[in-house]
C-alpha cells in the first residue's frame, strides 16, 4: 500500500529515529509535517525530503511540553496539512542514569513532561480530526524500557511504561473507529539519544554501543513504514526490536 496522498506528522524529526522516519514516509509518498525544537534542523530535514523524494514538507518548530504552542501550531497549519493521517509520537529523551535517591529532579521533570505529557498533548490535538475523518494511524515510539527496568533507568523506564499504557489505552478508546494505534519499542539504537542522556559526553555515549552493531534510525523507520502500510483491517499492536547482539535491557553481547 503506497502512502501517496497521506499526511504524516512526525515529532522529534530533527534527529535519529524521527528524522529517518520522516525520510522513509516521504520516500513512500507521504507529505510530512516535521516537528521539533531546533528549527534550522527541521529546515535541513525538509530540504532533504524535497531533494531525495520530491515530497512536500512543512516545519513546526515547537516544544511538545508547551500545550498552547502545540495546539496553536497544529491548528494553525494551512488547510491541506490539517488532515493528518499518520501521527508518529517519537519526540522523547532520557536525562541521566542516576539512582532515584541521588537523582536530579529537573531531569525527571524533563522526561515526564516530554515523554508522557508531550505525547499526550500532541495526541489530544491530532486525534479528534482523525476520528472526525474516520481514518488515521498513531504510532508511539516506546522502548524496551517500557517493558523492563534496568539500573539507573528508573524515571526514564517509568515514562516508557507510561507510553505503553497510553498506547494500550488509546487503542481501547478508538476500538470502535477505523483508527489504528501501534507501538514500536526499540532496544539499542545509535542516535543522539545517549549524547542527550549523558549531557554532551560523547565518549560515554559511544561506550553504550561499543562492541556491537546497534540499530539505526532507518531500521526503526522500516518497521514504522510496514505498520502504516498494512491493509486497513490489520493493526500491528506492538513491535519490540533489538540489535541481534541484544536479548534484553541487560543482556548484550559485546565483542572485545
Ligand atoms: P534523538 O536524541 O536522536 O532524537 C530525539 C528527538 O526528540 C529529537 O528530534 C528532538 O528534537 C526531539 N525532542 C526532544 N525533546 C523535545 C521536545 N521537548 N519537543 C519537541 N521535540 C523534542 O533520539 P532518538 O531518535 O533515539 O529518540 C527518539 C525516540 O526513540 C525517543 O522517544 C526515545 O525515547 C526513543 N527510543 C530511543 C532508543 C535509542 O536507543 N536511541 C531506544 C528506544 C526508544 P529537538 O531537540 O530538536 O527538539
Ligand atoms: C532507549 C533504550 O535501553 O537505553 O529507550 O533505555 S535504553
């Protein structure tokens, strides 16, 4: 099923999984709405979308933690862009890897506000239009951290467990509509994720993927394209994706 004529909103499109997904959806024929905080990066991704796939794009430089800004940006889209068919709730982050009793409250707020509340704000703004039009796909990017808890993962894992609950809840709420709700839950993907988690410490970030071949944003994007291109009666509920050298959050095989 081609995505020609479909309109996709991707949050966190400036980097990693979101950027790769925007490009992959554009490659399959979708027009893409690119949302993230770094406006210049959105423009660069948009230029790439146009150059590589001659697809239409529009940038929404927005912080998903700001409910009013989310509403104003999405509701203020030009008419063509209003009819969003595909929502990829990808924007998210981990901040730190501390024990709870030593944790940084600001890091907790950032993760909770972005990964849970931001996802809810965007969903609350976009999904009513899908219900009205009787079509749509919502794909939430969860994590293996939404199924397991690992040392120091505490609050990040809690936010991804919440994403899992929200995915399931939304699927129940929309069961009497044609709208499909899915979750893609990766293990180790090499993006800017660990650089953000370790606040710019690139060496520490590199070590997370040392000795194994991690997933890439493109690997995750492939699965997202698969999910949204199924026939209308097929709803992929949840996909966990690991690199071959990973078996769980804590079981990772590394070559010397
Ligand atoms: P990146 O850091 O490369 O990308 C994160 C994206 O989220 C960026 O585009 C960033 O854009 C955006 N973002 C962060 N905060 C906000 C905000 N407040 N408002 C709007 N956009 C925001 O990491 P990934 O691509 O790896 O992460 C994408 C998703 O995948 C996250 O939800 C993450 O939890 C999840 N994930 C990642 C895994 C991994 O190993 N990498 C594994 C499992 C899940 P900007 O900074 O420009 O706003
Ligand atoms: C990102 C994967 O294992 O670093 O969600 O938490 S992990």
